């Protein structure tokens, strides 16, 4: 079995940092004993511009069979006990499977956990990654490979392997050559994807699946599996279709998903804070001012087809429906509960046909690429980014700015400097318990500038709410305009 991991770099950020992240020196060829053979790690190339680490697993098929017999389990795909020859003559030494996944977790255990004391900033940041697996069993074919990896932010190249090149009429085998490329993932995320999905594609494991496999799956799937569109298939195959374990894992994944606070709660808390600090003049709540600023910016951009990403209970969608300039409005949220409430708020079941044709609501995660989000004039991320852990933010950036690529993107987020003006908000506290961070104006502008430069957008900044001369507005909004808009208009 063979797998390569490549990255590129510069003089300031050399590609050879991959050696630090994997905890394997590029100048050394190393070997590690496993239960079923020997794993070798070496570097076919290693310089500042490009570095490739290779993992070669030599499988001892005799040891594999003997270990399986000794436990009375673990026959994997070897077949029935009387299929003696099949136990020794099979694809295990050559095709990526759970054997390779176990070797990955053993040889690159620290990298899998994202631990790198020598280069902690590199371990936490996305890398330009290219992973190649020459022979991968794919029960489900190339289409399933894409369905598993593309939602995670990978550009997938998958080529079926012919049964026999001399006899093309025999068709393709169940094996594929796989190349994965991404600039939005950390090395730890990439390794966790492989650890789970290699045995899923093979749809067999070389060892007995016990209850501790549920914990392994949830650890490796943290941050991506609860929202993966193929979560059920992944869980079932990883746990060797053991119904009791699959049900246990699915229940725990659902609890993880429900533990993530609904974005809709933010508006209620914002309004509660404002009500405690309002004057007798009772100015419009900040949530209302925020929606008004968004509608004004969308109108100024000339957008007609709009995405509300993280739409919550549909307040902004409802506001946009009142303006006939917006001909198509799509609300997207990961929470089905929020979407159900939004549907009731909008009265979709009683809406006239013409009005109903302007609006859609569907479930989706902004951490994954989604082809349904392509082709829109504008996208809105209103009070969304602060709910993501910072290491997961690049995945959202790529999904929205790199993959969907609307002409205009609006991002609103709290201005942490303004928090001192909330008399009831304790010093040092964020506005909502689920906020993973709150940015200063300078931090927000720096983030927006970096995203704009990376994906080819220009930016402008708009204050939302009273603009305090000392601490700025309570909400800050960035308006991103795609730089190639004029070129596309001329071409059209």
C-alpha cells in the first residue's frame, strides 16, 4: 500500500516544514513495525518549494491470517473460513484499506491530533496539500469517492483502474487512483479524513469492530462528520454495519449537532441586551438596524438572486421578500429546527404560487462546499463567522469565496470594542456564550483584507448601529465585491 502527501512553500514558509508537522525528518528513511507488517516513511522530494512524504506499508499476509484466526475474527474480505486460498491471495498488500488507516494513526499520531511544538502556527493553519493514493478500493465507484471528499473542501481527481489494459472491453475494476488537493485544510484535518474514509470506501475492516470504535470515529470525525451529507453511510460502513454501534454513533452525532447553538439565538440575546440599556426614545433594535443595512447594501450592489447563509429563523429572508427587486432568495442553515421555524414564519404552506417561487429553504453546512450555492449575485453571512472555531474558518472562506463565488458577499459580526457600552455585559465577556471570538475593528479589517486578496475580491466597510467616536459601531459589516465582475459583464 502506498500513499503520498505533498505540499508547496516559499523561502519564508518552506515546504520542508511538513517534516516538523509529521514528526518525521526529511533526511531520514524510517521504518515502523505494525501488527500486520512494516510501515516505511521517506521523502521522494524535500526542498523549500516542494516537499513530499511517502508512506509505504508492507503487509505480511501470513501474519494477517494468523492474527485473524487467533481471535476468531478479523477475516475482513478474506471470505468464509473454508476459503483458505483467498485468505492468502488477495488485494490487502496493494490496495489502501483499514490497514493503511491504522498505519496512518500509528505512524503519524501527533500529526493526526494537530500537535507540533516546533511549528504550532503551521499546524493550526491550512496548507496547500496534495494527497495521492494509486490503488484505492471504492465500493460505490468514483461517484461515491466524490460524495465523500468534495463536501470536506477537497478538489477530487478519481480515475477508475481497468481490469486489464490489454482487454479494455472487460471494463473497470472496483479500484481507483485518487488525488486530493486543497488549500483550505490543515494537515490534521486531512489525516483525519483519510483515517475514517479509507475503510469506508473499502467497506471492510481487517479487525473485529468493538464498541471503542464509536469513540475513535467521533474523535476523528470531530468538526466535520456531524454535518457531512453522507454521515449515515460513513458511520454504518466504518462500524462494519453493526446496527447497535451505528445507532449509538448516530445518536451521539446528533447530540453534538444539537449542542451547537442555533444562530437564531443570537438575535434574541442581542435584543435582550439592548432592551436593558435602551433609553426612553427606544431606538430600533440592533437586529433591525442590521437587516436594514444589509438590504441597503444588497440594493446598492444590484443583486437580484441572494443567499442568506446561516439564515436561522428567517428574519432576513422575510425582509428580503418584501422587496420585489430580489427575485430569488435562498435561506441556508444547518439546523432543521431553525428552518422549520423559518418556514412557519414565512407561512410557506399558505404563500401564493408567485411569491413562493421566489424563496427556498434548505439544510446545508457552510463548512463544506455545496454546488447548490453557485451562481448567485450575493451572499449574506450575518452574525455567523463568530460562531466558528478559528481553525474551521478557512473552510467557510473557501466554501463561500472560493467555491460558490457570488459577485457580492456581506459579512456582519460584533465589534468587541463596543462591548464596554453594554452596562449589563460583564467586562471580558462576549455577547453570546456560543461566540468563539469577537473581533476588534482592526482584526476584522485584517481578516477581510486577507480573504479578499486570497479570493480576488475588493472590500469596503460599513458601520451598523450608532458609530461611537471612541469604540466604533456595535456591529461591523464588510462588503466584498468580486474583482472580475466588470470583465464578466463585458464578456456577456
